[in-house]
C-alpha cells in the first residue's frame, strides 16, 4: 500500500505553526534567535541543521560566541536576585500557567521531536507529557519539599539531545519553581526548534529562563566556570563530563553530572524466557539512545541457546522505519518501535564499533534488516540502523568498554558467578543494571556486588523521576543525586547534607 508523509506531520506545516505561536523566536529573515537578556535576539553564526529522518533541512542553529554568551550569563544572574524575592505562590502560579500552555501545544511539540531527533510520534509525545506531569507533581508539593530551603541563584543546564523535554525542560521548570534563574544550552545535535518554542512560552509566563546555542568550545567556559553560575546540571557523555568535573574541582559551586556507563543485564540459572523476551523488546525504546539502555548481556554459558532463541525472536519482531509515514488508506501511523539514530555520523560510528569488534574476534549473532515498506521510495536512510548483536568480544575491542548509544548489543558468556559480576562491572560504574534468575534471593545478594546505582531483579530499571532517588556509581555520575525531594535539594541551600556521588564521600553538607 502506498506510503506518504501525512500533511499533519509534514515539517513545513509544523514550522508554520511554531512561527505563528511564537513569532518572536525568529527575525524578519526567518533566522532563529537566542533568548538572552529577557528577549529573543542574536542570530549568531547560523549552523544548518537537517533531520535524521530523511535529511530534510530544518533551519539553522544560531551559534553564539563566548562574549555574547557571557552577556547572557551576567544578565541571568541579575534576574536571579529579583526572582528569588518573588513569593512562592506567585512562582507556582507562573509555572502552572506555563504548564497549561505546554499542554495546549503538546501534540505539536511531539511531532517536532520526530523531525528534530527522530523519535516516533508516541515517543515524542511521551517526552513532553512526562515533563508536564512531572512538573505538576512538584507544583502540587513544592511547599513541603522546600521547607526553609532557599534558592542557589543561577542554575546552568547542559544536556544531551535525546530527552529535551522530560529531562531538560523538566529540570529547568523545577529549578525556576524553586526560585532560581535558569540558563540552558541548546543541544547541538537536535531539538533546538521545540526547545525554542517551549522556552518562548515559559518566558511569556514570566519565568526567568535563558536559552543559548553554541559550540562547547565557545560556551562551556561561560556556562560551567563563570562566577555568576551557582549550579551546573549536566547530562551527556563521560569524556565531556570528566572535563567538566575537572574544571569544577577548582570552583565552589553545586553540580549534578549524569554521564554514560555500560548498563548490563546478567542472566544466571534462569528459565522465564517469555518475560525476558518482553523486556528485550521494551529495552529497545528509541533505538537504545538512552542513558539507561541495556547494551551488554552477561549470560551463563549453558543458557546461551535459550537466550539466543529468545533474543532473535524478540529483536526480530521490531519495526524500524520513517516515523512520519502513515497508511494512505487508514490514515494511521505505523506501529514503529524506533526510527533513525540521531544523525549519519552516529550511524557511521556504530558501524565502526561493529567492524572493529569483528576484526578483534567478535562473532555476529544477529544482523537485522531494514523493511522497505517502512520508508519512502528513494528517501535518505543514512541515519537508520537495524539492530545488531555480537558475542565473544575481546578486550581489544572498543565496544567491550563503551556504551554504543544505539542499536548495537554485545553478549558475554561466563561459567562462574564471580565472572558474571566482573563482566557486569567493566565500566567503573553504571546508572542501572539487572539480574535475571529463578533464585531471587541469590539475585538480591549478588546485586550488592554490581557497580550500578539501580539494580533490577528480573526486570529492567529506568531513570525514574519523583518516586525514587536517581544517580550513578563510579564514573557514571558526579555530584548531587536527583529524583523527588532530592531534585529540589540539589538546586537549593539548607543545613541538610546533600546526598550524592562526590568521589571520596557520598554526603556533602552545603549551606547557603
């Protein structure tokens, strides 16, 4: 049956809606602007951006230089003082007004995320919906969460592109609710249009938010080290996180650095393969472009035939294709599991990891194929990769120690429990891990030896939000933990010791 791009998700139509709702985010020439000094200005040096879906031009990031970014930080710091003096009831009312506007435009934002970062419509809508619902909880409970705590001042945010709403926007709105002024850097790999729209709505509601675009080389010095910045929230790769952590050791300021780790699923003395198959499918959400994605499976050798059968059936049922396609006859979106990775460069990086693993002795056990029916004829597919899996990686392979951040799994076979634990701990700390075993008591005991912040027993673990603490062990996290009350504590001052991973200690008392 003929596949077409629905007019409801065509990018030109979405862009027209954005410019109608928030005309201030572009200049008279249609160039996107930065939000600094309480107004949209400064087109900077335009950097063209294309969609991972099919290479469609989306516009241009307005890349700023160091001096202009410094202006933004200095002004934002001045706003912090006046915003902190606003009564909590008024701050709460303004955040509530912003949430109402976000809900009005949630469908548009979800569709923009398809084009900008390759999410399926369901995943894009879920991202903005979780942000709205999550912040609502803080609005309803902020008095008890704050108590006598006071704002820090200016909070700087540098986040990856994969969850611009449920991670970045969510954090920004909670930080503002707590009485802080906020500055955020647009991820250079995607999401700048949807973020510009939501920041325009937030600014209209009186929230002291600033949004700037630029390269890490130009902006990191300002957004991390500038004396006006009182707190840094970072979500990204381990290399950049380490550089930032090193810089912050020379400055007395609050920080939360969420970094990557190799999240591992260990399987020992296990028979519930149906449940594992369901988990494997669920774990492929957004093509494993998540900090909590499970990309390494450590399997008891005698169970490998059953695991392989379960894995190939589960992963073989996944549909990978163009998220914007609809069925011309039923006008219903295809039931895609995921679309492209973030860009062609990342797709090629995955290919290189795969090729390197093969050269160093790994064995390919699964190589998925893209389904022609889930693409437009002749469309650019440079950013699409079907799932692949390898077994028998050697330590000479880069993938052995690296999170691929995409649909590429590795399987390690072991014969002893101590081997299993050792292979689960190869990345010096992870955000999540899981153990599957018919002996739940054994799994719970063994979980104590796994170097991950959250360890699931016969289930996947996720980032979570308000219901439980979230952080990381080892090199996967540095600074204050978040989640629930801890997110509020991370961006406010008080006498209570701060819970976190600060290297030599897990408790850091921070006053004023």
